[in-house]
């Protein structure tokens, strides 16, 4: 058991207001994946806290077709989906401060509400090309959830946006690839970077730069 009873009680209370069903889709494998078992267990425990939440579990190798369908390229990988896949993903266990991001993702998908400024919505409505946001985090970073939640809300609002939380200590090769010296660091379409939990308007400007 990963979640303490007081945490379960608090989350169960938050989940009382969930509206639409939420699907937690877990990609894992039995061997050679240090945090797969804990991630799977955490999602099972979370799904038990509301009858609005269901869980699906797939083996990354045996169910390669499903992994491709959801765009999962590493494990542990978790998709938070509703009536459709919004492109909201977690790579690595969303523990520590990132548990907040997980609860927010489930809640916002269920409520169907993206908490974004009107200018941001207008910009996202104008997108003509796909945007991929990778937010690199660690569980001990108190500022990281803000960056993850913003990215996930953008994905919830726009079909053109996909947003991943990536726990950098579980994927050190990606940390090296994207030169992650501090967190949060948001990688936008492989070309632009946002350091820290930047304000919403600044993130929009960074996305615009990645598109130019």
C-alpha cells in the first residue's frame, strides 16, 4: 500500500465531485523497470477511490499495438483519458509533489474543464500544427506541479497539444539529451525550452517561438 489512509480520505473527498468517467491507462512490464510495479500499484489504489475511475493495464512489449495507439514510448507510462485520449501522460511514478499533478489531471479530465486564460485559449484555438510539451520534474520539486498542470490543461483544451510529465531521475538519458540541469524544464517540440514554472503568458510565447 502506497497511499496512507489520511491521504486516501482526502482524495476520496475531492473525487466526490467527479462528473464524467476517467480511464487510467497504465503501461508496464514485469522485468527491468524499476518503478513499474509501484506506479501500477499507485494507480490501482487511486482507481479504488472513486467509482468514476477505471483502470486498464497493458504490457509495454506484449501490447505494443496499444502502446503505439496511445503514443507511449517508455515505461512506466500512464495516460489519463476520458471519453477520448487528450494526450495527457505521466512517465515515471508521479510521487511526492507530483501526486498533486496526478489528482489534478484526473479531476480536470472528469470535469472537462481546462483552467486557462482567455488569451491562451484564443492562441490554442489558432494552432495549425501539433505541439508536444515534455515537462521534466523530480518528486521533491515543489514548483514542478504548476508547470505540469499548465501543460496538461493545454492538452485538455486543444487536440493539437500533447503534454507529458517526465520524472527525470527515472529517465536520465533524456535528462542528458535535453540538458536538464534544473526542474521544472519544459521542452517544446524538441527545439524550445522553458526554465522553471513560468507564467502562462510566457509559456505561450515560448510555444510561438518553437513554431517560428
